[in-house]
């Protein structure tokens, strides 16, 4: 049995990845602030969810202490963690960033995935096939004006994956994967941002007008093929746009 934890399953890429995995027969536990009634209705027997603010520095440790993660993984033949939840905010040069928002972004984009990875590896120690996917971004590898917090947070995920790969833990594969530019609320937030905070806004608006944003279901299908396939984790960082298929 394949058991998966997906953060940020309430909408966007996380919802699409959760649905793609559920359609393949996996059991999925979603973690986000909002519940997903669509997944609950479609997959009443194999989908569970927990309402959790992953940017709350107290809430995640409290939830981990409940032992629910270990109870969820119990009995799995393959255990998978998809660290998908993330935020693009705050955008803007440092002087325009609210320091509290910076802290929340790093808690969500960096601390939560690394904490979940640690708890997952401990809880799934006896599962022979364990996989961790960090949802990264092209912004981890290329700097963008106005996105310094986001770029730094995604670069942290990439380097975490590289270092964990060096641990060479038997049965553990990890990859920090850039998914491409997706048609989600995050892109709508980017298009609604002032030019002062994000000077390249029009490039992304034009991409949307030209039909250049990837539908999340298409991305999720390819991402899931890679995640469950033999090649997963061959390299600790990857870009879905460069992978075959
Ligand atoms: P969305 O903004 O559409 O969805 C974000 C998801 O993260 C939601 O399910 C949301 O759930 C969850 N989330 C946000 N804040 C919290 C929180 N405090 N606690 C728990 N969950 C939270 O984003 P996308 O689907 O576009 O992005 C998904 C991932 O893909 C992100 O990591 C993003 O950086 C990455 N990515 C996206 C790209 C794009 O073009 N869209 C490009 C490259 C990477 P809720 O609000 O219910 O908590």
C-alpha cells in the first residue's frame, strides 16, 4: 500500500497531485489550513485531511507530537512525503517586506518541509521505499527582482535535498523539483502585484494571456509519474520541464 502526505492539498498543484495519487490507489493525508470537500467527496475511503497552519511555529510541532504522522504511515509498503504548500509573499525589495511576513514565509516554505521531512523519516524508518518530494521552483536557481524571500526559500529546499542525498540513507530517495509555471492562485497573486513590488509582472501577465500557463492536472500527471517511477531521486534537484514524458 502506498501512503502519501501532501501539504497544501486544498487547492492548486497540491489538490491536483493528491487527486492523481488517489486515482492510482494511494492513500493520501492532506495538510493545509482549509479542508478540501471535493477530494473528500470523490475519495471517501482513501483520503484524510488535517486542518493545520504550517506557518504557525507552534501548531506544527504540536501536531507532530500527537503521533498521527506515524499512525498514518503504519502498514505502508511505500511512504511518500510531498512538500507542496508554499507562498510567494512577501514580494518586493527588502525595505518593502514586512519582517513578520518574512518569518511566516520561511516557516511555511522552509521550516515546515524540513520538519516534516525529519518526522517522516523517523516515522517511516521501517518502510523499505521512502520518497520525499520538495516542490521547488525555477526561482530557486535563477534570481528574480522582488522575489528574494521566495528565491531564498526554494534554494534552501534544493540544498536540503542535495545534502540529504549525501546522507545516502538506504531506501530513502529525495528530489527538489521545479514544476513549471502553473495556472493557480499563486500566479493570480503575482499578476495582481504592483510593479514596484514585482517589476517583471507583465512578463507573467503576458504568459497567461498567451495561454502559456500549465494546467495543474497536466503537471500533476507528469509529476506523479516521476514521483512513483524508478528514476525518482536519481538527481536531488530536477525540473519537470526537462524530464522525459
Ligand atoms: P496556491 O497558492 O494555489 O496553493 C498553495 C497551497 O498551499 C494551498 O493548498 C494552501 O492551503 C497551502 N498553504 C498556504 N499557506 C499555508 C499555511 N500557512 N499552512 C498550510 N498550508 C498552506 O499555490 P500553487 O498550487 O501554485 O503552488 C504549489 C507549490 O508549487 C508551491 O510550493 C509553489 O511555490 C510551487 N510553484 C508554483 C508555481 C506556479 O506557477 N504556480 C511555479 C513554481 C513552483 P490553505 O490556504 O488552505 O492553507
